[in-house]
């Protein structure tokens, strides 16, 4: 518990120091929902997004992610580069733990919101099969892509949605994916969301889930979140919960 409070104190101190140097727009994070934001990190800013989660897949399978980490850097007003790394502990017939294959990614703006036309970006991913713990390495490079879109519905409501496809690094068949998230601003600092998302493999049954959560804007460059979800189809994970934070710094 002491270590936890010490970590929070360090995060708050870093965020406060950076705010004294320069006031910037409020942080936009890709977590905790499955729907990635179409907003990119501002130019010359570095953003870290960390999450801790538990996923109960079925009676015999559980996954702890401690943590999932996304590092992003804004190269220009409309383009960012990123890196994803996850430490997992899988409890199944055999226990496996370690680093999953590291993923490189980029996000590039396509259009700004105009009327019914959503703000749209494209996000590309490439998972490196050998940058992982021995038991979690994949056979092949695994690409993925998403189109991230968002419409402003009113002062307090927004609608975000993603469409894309991914490959698992083991077979050539793609898995198509979607998500749609309704966001609501409870106050200037507190936001909520409710979301539907799913995956549709080319040659097997699709799976669909529902989740919801809250985020708290502690400072314009520091965001805390908590979320949880349940399955809507039998082949999806039974339920999952998570929490995390996002911090943005200027170089």
C-alpha cells in the first residue's frame, strides 16, 4: 500500500511540474475502452498509458495483465508513433507468464469532423514475434489496422467507433474487429462510457462483449480510469475488470 501511494505521489508531482511550465489542452487517451480515440498526441509531447486488468475467460482460464503499456510520441500535429508492451500471467492447464510480443504502431489523421463527417484517423500496428518471453513468442510478424472515428453528438455526448482487422502471428486468416462507444461528460473532470465491441475470425464464430467505465481528469495532462465488462456471446471472455492512468509530458 505504501508503494502504491508513493507511485501516485510521484505521478502527481511530475504532472504538476509540467503544468507549471506550460498549459496545454486536456489529454486524450486510447484507454480504457476498446475504441481508440482519433486524436493524436500533440507535437513534441510524450504520452504514457498504463493499465492493470483481470480477464476471466472461463472456469479454467484467467489472464492477469500487469501492466499493459502504451508509449506514444507526437511527431507532428497529425501524426504519432507508438509502442505497446504487455506483461501477462496466464493461468490455464499450464501457467505462463512474461512479456507478450512487442507491437509498434502509428496513428495518422485523415479528416477533421465536419457535420456528419466524423473525425477520422488510421492506426497501423506491427507485432514483432521474437520481442517476447520465450513461451509467448509468435511464428510470424502480425499486422493490424483500425480506422478510428468520432462524432460530437452534443455538448456532453460523443460517439466513437472503430473498424479494422488483425492477424495473430500464427495463421494467415484475419480477424475482423469493431467497436462503438458512447461517451458522456458528467462534469469537466469526470467522464463515462458504454461500449459494444467484438471480433469476427474468418473461419470461426464471432464473439461480442459489452463494457463501461469512468475516467477522472486529475490534471489536464493526467487521467485516471476504471472499467469492466461482460460477454454477450458464449465464446467471449466471461468478464473482465481493469484500471489505469495516462500521463502526458512535453519534451
